[in-house]
C-alpha cells in the first residue's frame, strides 16, 4: 500500500542535526500529543514512528520515556503505541519551548500555531512537514488519484502548514472538517514535490513511474480514439458517396457522366470498403487522394441537384 510504504520510509528517515530533530518532534507531538495530567502522551499506530519518537525523546529530554502497547482486537483495529512523558517542570518547559504546549492563568493547553522560531532553516521546515505527515498525514495511491493531506485541529496551525508548503513552491488548500482542518494538495506535481521535500525519495520514484505509465496509456487511448474517429468519418463519407452515386444511377444513369466521373463512380460501387487513396491507385493512370476526393464532391453535387427529379 502506497501510503503505508511512504509513512514507513519517512519514519525510518532520521535527521542528522539536532535542530531538525527538534522541529520534527515538535510537529509529531503537536499532531499526536494530548494532555493526560500529569502525563503528556503521544499515540501512534505505526511501530517505526513509535521507535522514532522514542529516539527523539531520548535526545531532546535526556531520558527514555515509558511506552505502552495496546493490542488491536481483530477486524480493522490496530495496535496503539503510547509514549508517555511525565510532566515535570523541565519537561513542560521543553515542550513549551518546542511550541507544543502553552501555559496561561487558565492552565496548560496545546499550542495553536507553528513554532516559527525553530524553522528558520530550510532543513528544519522540511523536518516539520515530515513530522506533520507522520502525525496526521495521508497520501492517496497515485494509481487512483494524486492527493495528499495533513489534518490538524487548529485553523492557525493549518495556515502555518500552508505557509511552510508555500516556501517550497506548493500552494495547498484548506478545508474545514468535522474534527478540525484538512490542508491538502491535488495534482502529481504538487504531491511529488511535497514527498521530495519530506525525504520520501522511494515514494517519489513510485509516483513518477505511475505518472509515466498513465501518460503512456493516455497517449495510446488518444491515438486509438483518433483512429476510431477517422475510420468512422471515412465510413460515413463512403456511405454518402455510394448513396449519391446510386441516386445518379437511378435517375439519369452513370453513362450520362463525364468519363472520369463515371470511372470513379463505378469503382466506388464495386469497392465500398476502399479508401480514397486506394481508389485512386486503381485508375490508369493513378490519381491522388485529393483528386479522387474532388471527383466525389462533384458526384455528390450532381446527386443533390437531381433531388427534384423522379427516378
């Protein structure tokens, strides 16, 4: 499945610099985190993402977090990996500094916007988009449709994701949903660009292969449709020519025609399936397709002028 493979590829992509680790963790924690006092929890169904989050926490907070596994119970239920951080003073301050949480007189809550202070470098913006995708992103199988989306519960956060994408020459749209906002792009170019930005290089190759195959199929279909239209047009033209010649034969007889017209009229009646070029080659001396077409138009004009006469 394209989405699963893409998410797995990004989950296995580990940033080298600490600034990018901070940015990506911030995006994942903002997308998947929730406050369960006195614990901050990050939940994911992806095992590779869980391992990545554990690694980030170890680097950023300096300790190994607790992780619980809830097994899915049949059907479409999946395992859930729950990474838990006890909200001590140092952990809370770090989460606030990462733009994940905020604190006011009314208490602690999730931050609404983007932590722009972490994203001054292009590599960090790439990491943040990767984290948002790993958190609540989705990409459609390109064989069905070119579509990528990021979900968030905050309109301010959605606008920030749009700004990040725009810095890489992609302009997503935002659509309100029942439980938040969807930031999405459609079109092969935009989906490929975002995959490239996030570091999903294998996914980009897969998508581009699909685009090439779809392009080839489209070209073949256009050629077939064009050929079909040409054949239909030729058949209809041939039927019109035969109808005109038969009217002339019925009303005044073909021998009343000039020799050149009589000759081509008799050939057409004897060879209804032939093209104009093939008919021209049967004449002696042979004549061109345009010359045959000219004679056919004259025959049709003569037949039309005889419409008022009785056969």
